[in-house]
């Protein structure tokens, strides 16, 4: 129904890295735009993919985490998520993030999609549904930036309502919750 194929209408003339550290790279490309005019396209690359997990209990509750998001100057309710470590495949990273952030392991993993958060970011997001959840006896330690993290399980329908009313604003969380709700018929 929706076809994403087609020729690339952009031409890249030059590409340079304007800034780089261990977490990200800012790239500036001199381009010829689809209208034939010269321009520049600036975007952020992450060196490793991102994973996001929708952990659902057998009774239809989803585990969310609340964390202060420094650039937004506010708390945000989100599904567990994080970056892959260098050379770490997405599924093991998803397992690690679920353990670190929520203290859970999952028996069943389904990849829901690969997506992107914005045209300003070249960072694939691997979205998973995790089921058959069990609490870990000794969850791994959280990163320093995650010590304010609060975990809570809520009915999936309540989480979807929070997406619709704008309480949940984190893009990968919105996408994950809506996909899972549709998948499960909620």
C-alpha cells in the first residue's frame, strides 16, 4: 500500500564531521537538494544502534520507567531503552537494558520494527516486545545517569491513553506502545 522505494533525489558533494565524541557525531554534508539547488544537510549519527523494549506482563501491564531528561528539563515516562555497546547486537542489548532498567528477564522476544526518531538522526532504533517476564534476583547496577529512574507497571490501555493525551512524549515509547496495543488488540 505505501511504497518506500524510489531513487534518491539528493546528491552529496562533500561530507565532513563537525563534532565527534564517544556518544555521537555531527555530520555536515554539502548537497544538491531535490530542487537542484545547493544546500547543506546537518545531522547526528550515533556510533551504535538504539534498542527499545515494550515489556508486557501476562495480565497486560507494561513496565515503564520515569527519568529526568536533561535536555527537555522534565521527567519522561518511557519504555526501557538504551544504546548498544560497541559491537553488541541489538537483541543482547535489549536483554541487558531490560535487566538494568527494570530488573527483569524475558522468555519471549519479538522484534517489532526498525525505525528512526527524526530526519536529524542517523540512528536505527530496534523495537522489541518482551513477554514471559521474570524478576531478576540481582539486577545489574544502573548507569550514573539512571539513578533517579523509577519503574512502574501500568495497564497497557492506561499507557496508550497517556500517549494520546500527551503525558507520554518520548517518540520511541509512543511508537512501541501503539504498535503493541494494535498487535494485542487493545
